[in-house]
């Protein structure tokens, strides 16, 4: 696996691979890789001949009181994991390489609609930072396809909308959430949890499952279900940021006609903000 830190070296390595007729797959990450990221790299390897991953903790997507400075940076361990997963090229740029004219002067890509509410409501500017850095990375790598995790469900919807609206010639693929044995969705931020918080954390997923069971059992009183879910989260010791049931296709509020739903939640355990979601297909349920 080659490791490059500059856009010039990245472009040279990718164009060599493309010159050999290879299809380029891309997995953008912020590092501190876990099994969820590795599943994305493996998927890229199944669908493309040359896999590029990036590791860049993107300051533009962090709010002023968020965890940018403390975000775990584990480049050496990440390199080993990427190599084992079959990655061919790692792009690990500096902040200066990505934002040579400063962040304040950076052109911003903003995706209206799907980026609003949910995490976009709680983290103003977050999705502008994500869509901007992902479009820059797409322009640098020029991949045929890119793979994102479904844990960041709203992020995936933002990226799909951006690619559609800006006619970007890249196919977006996704991979299901990878969970620990007790159900907690894998996340780099799980490393912030104390032992007690880690024991409480699976309650987030358990609450989503309770709602899923109720909906598939025929309940459609969504506001009451949300109220019950919020109480369950609080009773378990979590501080809910949001819990919502939306249409999975466009993240619009759920309606009578919705058949593919997604239950989305964000909640704090101490200072750590966890997110999770669960797709509910009610085509076939009661
Ligand atoms: O999901 C992430 O890790 C980040 O939001 C991404 C897509 C790499 C952009 O910085």
C-alpha cells in the first residue's frame, strides 16, 4: 500500500492506476478505523480494482465546542488495518494541503433539505463541512465509486443528493452498520466512553429495536412511540438529542403512505454524543 500526503502525489498514483485500465474505488474516513470502516474498504475492493482510502480529520465539519482537538488520531494502526483490508493507496493530507487558503475563504458546498434537522439541526454547519470536503476529495481522487457507512444515515443522504444535484460522475455505495456483540454501533467516538457509559450505551440500539417491533406489529401512532422511546432513553441514563421516525428515502417526516421508514437517534452519554438508526420496512408487516 502506498501512502501519499499531497494532492499531486495522489493524482499521479491514481492516474497510473487508471492508465492501467483500473476502476477506482474510494473510501473517505477520518481515521481511528474500526470494523465498520474495514467493511467499506472491502466493499470497495469487491467493486473496484484499485482502492483509495483517505484519512483526514476535517476541521470544517466540527463546531467550535466539538471534539476536533481530541478526535483520536491513530495513523500507524490505521495504515496496518487498511493494508490488511486490501487498500492500495492511502491519502493522508495535512490541513494546509486541504485548505491552503484557510477555512474562512473556502468555497462551501451546501446541500439544502436533507442536511437540515436531525444532526444538521444539532450541529450547525456540520453537513456543509462534510459536503465540502467530500466534493474536494472526489475532485482529487476522481473515483468511479465511493463507499459510505449507513451509521451516518443523514450524511449518506446528503452525499447522494450532492452527487445527484452536481452531476458528479461517481457511484455512491453504502454498507450496513457494524455492531458490537451487545448491539452498540461501532464508532470512533465509542472510545470516549467510560466503562459505566459503555455498559449503558447499547440502550440506544435497544430503544430503536423496541420502536421497530412496535411499528412492525402495526402501531402507527408515531408521536406516542417517539415519546415512549425518549422516556426509555432517559430511564436508561442517556440524554436524548433527538429521536425521530422519518421516510427512509428522502428523510421527510413520515406519512400514511410511507413504507420504508428509518428510526434515527442521537443521544449523549456524559460528553459523548452517539448516533444510531434502524431501517423499518413496513411493506410486509401488519
Ligand atoms: O464519515 C466520516 O468519517 C466523515 O464525515 C467523512 C465522510 C470522511 C468526511 O470528513
